[in-house]
């Protein structure tokens, strides 16, 4: 068989490292892809069973204990990159801290030398993503709830050991047929088993992007965004650090997908998807599947809250509510209140820019209105040249010294200058009483315009006062957003 390799069909986006990586993998597989030509330590490689961002997973045979294991070897690009190699080693360290029935057990790891590896238990079954893609009909909601309660238990165990997964998705949940479980595991998981039980037991794997909860995000990531956007929490897409609540959000997406067969938020492309996850509320579960209980819809909605504080504060709380829903007991978690939704909207980082643009546009409109009103004075009044000059001078004075600084300040708010936000708030707060006084007692400019009656005086200043109130509101939101997210400079 011809072993030559042609790169002619590769597109321009394939890097040399990726090509070498394929050659390196092919060398391990052999020409047929079945007969392996490599032994790593005491492990005889047999076939590739999976691949991730940092490594390739092989079915291997432990030549000493005569048993099958999953052997993860780093990709060539990982071996060539010091930071990625450290992250590969970090996966072994974190996974070794975990000992839970629903987490793939790590047997051994060798992190030094030319062939570092991680040897773990081999799960002879599909992952949840593969199983989901093969489904032709909806899975009973009770089975899904039981499965996700087990996954949440595994995530809670990791959190209790200070490990955040950061890449929870169906592809990282392996499935083991329950009849294949042995000993105490089978006895424990068969208690109370019914027709609504999921036919597989889940195994959480791939801690390649995990981090300890007391580590800073900058210590665990490169310039790339880590994780899968489809399952990432809004705050992760905004560059904020991973938390327990971010893993809970990912569990909520998986739960929603298992129940409905669709994702709560979808987009045509990457940028649209990220924007929708950050700003658009997720679809309601019961709008896609009416047979699920309302409480299960509430559980999904709570997990998928945009605000991290509105979600379950631990995976254990999620697991508890899933089991309460199965048992027909009232769940503990409730949907976000209208107050929390308003608070979330008011403290979004984009409120700073919104405040700036509102002040800028509203005052430019006021400048245009004042200028046009002054230009129309000769059509309503018989003015001599001196009186006309007085009105135009008054207009220019008001525009330059009344509106001009506010327009400039609003533009500085758009540029996210913190001092401009606070000064703008105080100036607007000070202007409102004078505007209401003018609305009731006496106009503050262009007295000739108001000779037609008091109603015109009132409405003119009332509109300006309303605009100032809105501006004050947006600037207040900008201050809260900056205090929470530190978006200004």
C-alpha cells in the first residue's frame, strides 16, 4: 500500500503542525488503522476511540494485568507547546483527585519523557452526544432527569475537591450499559430501577480544560477561548472567570437538549451564537415538549439564567431538585423574579455605552429642535434686526454652553471613561429640578417662543425633563454595571 502522503487536498487553513499531527497519528495506527505498531510503557495500543483538543484516546491493553484501558496520548502540537503540555499534565493531576462512580477513574499517568500518557478506565459504549444523535424519538423525561442527577452528582464531587470542569458537554459524558456494571455498582444502581430508567450509567471525562477553583483564569488559559460555546455560560463568553455557576449552566444546556432534542439557544454562525447566548433569553422547554412537568421546565430555566447568582449555587442543589421533580415533590429552586431580571438588565456591561449614546442622540435632537425653532421665529413674529440677532445669539449661547458639554460628556461615556459617567450623572441630577421649575413657572430660554400660551411652555419643558429622567436612569445603570463588571477605564 502506498504510504506517501499528499497535501494537495489540504486547504490553506491547515497548519504544518496539523499535518504532522496526522502523520504522527497515522504512524501509531499503521496503514490499516487497525493493527497498532506502538507500545507505550506497558500498554499495547489497539485502536483510536476518541480525540480531543489536547490528546488522542486509544483503546489499549495493559500487558501486565491483561485488561483494557483508555490511554490518552498528547497530540504532537501539545508536545511542542510548553503551556499545552502543562495543561495535559494538569488533567492527570486534577482527575487523580477525583474518586466517584460517575467519573472515569484514572489508573496511572506518566507525564515525563517522550511519550507522556494518562491511563484510565475504558468505557465500552458511546458518549452522550453519539447516543443523542442516534435517537429517533423522545426519551422519557424521568430517565433524563435521573441521568442528569447522576451527572450533577459527579460534577458536585469535582467541585467539592476544588475542580471546575469548564467543558461540560454531551461528548464528555461516556455511557456504560447498566447490565455491564459489576458487583456493588450494579446492586447500588439497580435499586428502585424502573422502565423509565436510562439504559446507561454516565461517566464524566475529559478534564483537559478543568482548573482548580482557587486558580486565576489567567493561569489556566491561552489567548484562545476555552470550552465549547454552545454549552458555555454567558459570563464565560464575556471573558469572566469560570465558577461553579458556569458548570451549572452547562448542565442546564445538556438537560434541555436531552429533553427537547434541540439547544436552548442556536445561531447561524459563531458571532450570532455568542451574541444570542449573552443577550437573548433561552427558549422555554415546554414550548418544545409539552409532556414534561412544569417544575422540570423551571429547573432548566433556573440553570440557564443569564445572571450567575440566579442559578443553582451548586450542582448538588440541581441534583436534589431533579430528584424532587421525579418524586413529585415541590422543587426548592424557583424561577428568577421580575426584580432579579430587571436588576440583571440594569447591570449589564453594555448599559455604559447605552447611556452614552442616549445622552448623545437626545441632546443632538434637542439642538436640532432649538435651532429650527429659532429659525422659524421670523415667520411668527415681526422682529427687527436687533431682536433677531438677540434670539440667534441666545440660541448659540445655549447650544455651546448648555448642550455642548453634555454632548461631549456623552461621547466620553461611550468611550467608557469612568469620571464622565459619574460627572454626567451628577450634572443631569442637578438639571432636573430647574427643568421642572421652568415647566411650571417660567421658561429658561427663548421667551418669545412661548407668547402663544402656557401649554406650549409646559409641554416643551416636560419633554426635556422626561429625556433628562431617562438619561439619569441610564447613567445610574452605567454606574451599577461598572461597579459590578469594571467595564470603564
